[in-house]
C-alpha cells in the first residue's frame, strides 16, 4: 500500500503517453481520399501550365510563319503573297510597302513609290530616286529634292561636289564647297587651293587620267601615277601588253607574272580538256606544268592499264594512285 502513489503516477504517465502517440499517429496517417484530392489539384495546375505554354508556342510559331511569308514576298516581289499574313494588319501593310519599294528599285520606276501607304517608307523610296538623279546629273540642286532623310541628302551633296572637284576638267573655285560642312568642306577647299604633286597623284590614279599624271613635277611620283593606271587598265582589259609600258621594274615584273600565270592556267585547262601532253610544255609555271603532265599521264595510264605510263608521273602520291588503279583494273579483268 505504500507503493500505491507511485503506481498511480506511472499509470497516469502511461495513459498520457498513449494519448499523445494515438494523436500523432492519427495526424501522420494519409487517407486515400486526401491523396486523391491532392493529386487532382496538382494535375489541374500542371494542365494549366501546359496549356499556357502551348498557347505561347502557337503565338511564337504564328509570328515566325508571318515573317517567313513577309521575307519570301519581298524576295519574290509578290504583292499577293502579303495577303497570306492573317491577323496582323500592320505587318501585312509593311510587307506590301516593302514589296513596292523593291519593285520600284528593280524596275527603276519612281511611279511605283506612289503605291506605298506608309509616309516614311514612301519618302525613302522617292528620295532614293532623287539621289540617283542627282548623282547622274552632277547637280547639287537635284540633291535638294531629297526629303525626310538628311543623311542621304548630305551624302548626295558631298558625292556630287567631290565628283566635280575630282574631274580633270574642273575649273571652279572654293565656292563649290559652300554646301559642305566640317572635314568635308575642309578637304574640298584644300583640294581646290592646293594642286601639289600629291594631289595630282591621288587625282590621276583615282580617275585613271594619264593627262593628270603628266602635270606632276616629281619624276618618281609621275611614274607611280602612270604605272598605277597601266596596271589597273591591264587587269580590267585583261591585256598583258600594257605591262610593257610600266616604268618601275618591280611593278612591271609583277604585272607580267600575273598574266603569265593567267596564260598558264588557260593552257592547263586546254591541255586537260584535250588530253594533250604536248600542250603542258607551253606552261612556264613549274607547279602548273607538273600538275598538267601528271594529270594527263595518270589519265592515260589508267585508260591503257599501263603501269609504265604511271611510272612517268612526278608526284609520288599521284603515281601510286595511278599504279593502284591499273592493278585493280587488271585483276578485275583476269577474274
């Protein structure tokens, strides 16, 4: 009986612990219906995210498709193709305007610019024609017809003025530079005021005018001017005889060597085309001559199944290829 208070305490502790255990167990137990509700909720969220993603992807694809139609329409100069752009009137209109712009440029028809709806685009179209007209006429007043594009107008004025002062027949004064500004104006005025040998050299070689070169006092610079013109003309006309007029020995050698190489390449092509070994002898460039001879020998060796012909080839790799090919053909024939 003395121990009964202790037993009561132990009994109380046991009952309290059991209650806590059952409470925790009940909280930690997941009911099937709870799991089902949670899964459905999570699935609903996922479906919503997927739907949003797919919608954005469709929008992006639509934009890409529209721009593909746009680019193809402009490339093909096809106004009708722009009508395939649906749901984006701004892009459709831009497509049409740019097709008209491209057509106007290609056909060199300024009247097509009037079909353009966008004011800025139409202005650029018309300004492009005004620029071309000014450059062709060489009149600064024509540049004033360019509107809405100050950079193009300034470029027009600059190019017209520079064309005038670089002309061998120019006899004007610095007044022609008045419409220019900054470094362009400084260059223009300096170019007119100073007619030194350097200026004449630059002018002569830029416009390829031999008469300008003859005005140069310094002999070396005069020769440089005339040599540059002869080299340029030789290359443009593909006329090697002009190389003989070059004064400087190094420039003359370079010019002559260039035409020798051109002639050698032509001879190589002709020799290979006709399978004519003798024509290879006309080639002066050793590498091309060897290539010509080896190529024809290889062709003949294989065609005649003759390793003796292959043996005459200079290049070891080409010789081996020829010999191997002949042996293969002979083995196939003997089977």
